[in-house]
C-alpha cells in the first residue's frame, strides 16, 4: 500500500524543514527489518568514524520508544538546551552532535507510550527545530520495521534529497525475510538503498579471551585458568590464534545472496565482536584504540566503501 495520506505534512512544515536541512550536505537513514540486529551500534560507530575523518556530523535518533543512542555515544543524563536558533544538539566532540528523545526523559527507565501522531510530531520538531549548523552528514537512526516513524521521516525529508538508506541485518533467514520488506519499502517511497550490512556475521574472538568450563553432575566448573596454563605449556602457538564460530546459520547465502537477488549493493560483513559490544555499552568509538581488532577493520572497510560511493 502507498503512504497514508493522513500523515502528509502541511506544506509550511515541509518548507521549514527544507530550510533547516539546507545546511546538511548528506542525509543517511539507518534501517533494519527487525530489532536486535545492531542497527544503533552501527549508526553510532558510523557517526564516530565520519567525525574522525574530520567531517561535521549529526546523529538523529528517531527511535522514540527505544532510544539507545545517548548511551552508545556516552551521553546519558545530558539535557537539551534551546537558543534563538533552535534546539542545540548534545556534542560528543566539536564535530559530532546528537539529538534523541532520550535526552528529554526525566527518568531513563520511563516508557514512551505514544500513538503515531505524537511520534510524528516529535520527528517533525526534530527536523524543524534542531540547529545542526553547517554539517556534512546527518545520520538518522530509525526504529526497526516500516512503521509511522519511517513514513514520517521520508515524507518530511522528501524535498531535501535524502542520499539513501543503509539496512542492517544478521545472517539469519528470520532477519533477511524482514530486510526484504525493508528494501521494498525503500523502493516504494523512493529512498535509494545505499547497501546492506551483515552484522554479527560469525563470532571472532582472541583465543586468550575465551572462557572454558568443565561440565559435571554438580554443574559447570570454571576451567579457564587450568586450560590457559595447559595451552601455554603444551601449545603456546595457540595463544596468537583468533577463534571463529558461525553463530547463526548462513548456509543459504546470508545477506550477500539476498542482495544479489534483490539488486541492491552489499556493503560487507561485521563479525560479532565482544569488544565492539563493550565499546557500545561504554559509549565510545571502536576506532579509537586497537581493542576492537575483529570489528573495527570490517566497519572501516564498509564506511570507506560508502564514502567512496557517495
């Protein structure tokens, strides 16, 4: 079905949004067919990477009911300030500003129980009233699926030349089924698909970070210390090995095969990396040090490909 005509923004709003967005060179939506695939983690790390390339970056979180971006950027507890130019983003660095409903909640545990029109109103206000200034990239982190928020963001930005959408998935068929719907949504509303990222594409972990247990009748016993001492003595060369495991079934080709079938670009795979999960929990860039040795190079390759395409 086409867009719900009841949600079409009045032309005065579209003009105000177009004027505000005139100072934003590139607008990128980050979408996912289902929740829990790492879309917000990707949005956060994409924003960190663009900022570290000396671009001026804005990150807009329109996941009204589940705003995780403040935590993933290390900005929990911050408050929005207003000026005569509009709402001021919260800045991680001088060239990386963030806006989210998470900054407006008096208690981070509060549930946002809103119907569609109220969500649409806040998205419109974000686009009209946030003073990003002159920026190179606006990354929009959307909720999963193809709901009110997606229709709204597309309609409100329709006159401002959205560059396109990046769709994040895992290799599972249950995720890829929903990604197909997301791709078809983008085609119907005229948003180019910049590409698909396959996240959690197998576990990669330094052998020395593994934990070992001995199962027994009384339960599991931690055998990590024993195992590591044994390996150091008997097979020290294993200490430099990276352990890999296919966590999800990708026997049917995963996202790469689906992209080929649907005629959209495949941007690459990001392995499941416990160090990336830790960086996201701590609100920091995975590129700032060498700890995310499995995921950071994969993310960097995807982002370089994206920038080159743009």
